[in-house]
C-alpha cells in the first residue's frame, strides 16, 4: 500500500517541480526585461527590422543589420558569449560582402544575384562548412572556458555560432537554404541568451525564429518563380 501511494505521488511531485521551474523562469524573465539596457533594445529592434528586409530581398538588410551586429559584438564579449561574439564580427564582415553582391547589376541594370535553391554540391559544401566550424569553435571555447571565460557554454555556443556562420554565408549568396540554418541558430540562441540574463535578446531570437519560417516560405516562392521564368525563357 505504501509503495502504491508512493507511485501515485510521483506525477504530483513532477507537477510541483514543473510549477516551481516555470515560476523561476517567469521571475527571471521579468527581472531580465527590467534590467535590459538601451543598447540591447537598439540592437534587437535593428535586428528585427534587418530580418524583415531580408525576407523582402531588400538591400537595406545589410546597413541596418550592421547596427545590430556591432552592438552585439560588444554585448557578447561582456557576457562571455565568445562564439556569438565571433559570429557577430563575421556578420559585420559578411554584411559588407553581401551588400556588394546584392547591389551588383548587369548592363540592363538588373540585379545579377537571384534567389536560388542549393545544388547537391552546394549542400555538401555547407554541411562540411558547418561541421568543420562546429568542431573548431567547440574546442576553442573549451580552451577559453578553462583559461579566460568560465561562463562559456561550449556545445550550445558552438552550435549557435556554426549554424549562424553557415546561414550568413548562404544568405550573401541568396540561397533559400540559408533560412534552415537561421532556424537552427535561433532555436539554440533562445535558451543560450536567456541563461546569460539577456532576456530581451532571448525574446528577440524567438521573434527571429518565427520570421525565419516566414522568410523560408517567401524565398522558396521566389526561387520557384525565378526557376519557372527561366524555363519559360529557354
């Protein structure tokens, strides 16, 4: 009878633990939002606007995005998110590269770069690119965690960083698959920033996650339309 009662009590114990955990998460969320700096608010708003323009294939994605990435370089170092700091430095460099590619026009003043799907060869390249980056970033962060930044979370930071590196590279080339990598980045970054106390940024990545699915659908539609137009012309 005692054993039976103990077994029946297990679900209620789990429910209590769940309520306590949710309460703690809510308290941390409210506290984090109150403590959010003006700089973080500016970075988040600029980041959301930038993704909005990327979905529309508007070149303003890059100058506005640079505002966000430069601020996040500073914030990432401050909160020992070293992998994310490297990502934002990379974002800044790739933003200039992407800005140049997206602005290029041919003799008819048409944009040279169009939204397209990745070929099997491009898929192999991006998967290899991601895998190599993950390994390099992970072991680098393990070293930095022991030597300089004890607050580093190697596996999470490395995944968020490697997916972001891959996504940014593909977006500069206007590849539809860039959105898959952004989705991975956003999923990993939501808890990563939350546990570091950057709650508003965590909310920011949730918004970006929703927008990434939206962007994926839009870019798939544009790529199919462009491919169909090419077939008709041929």
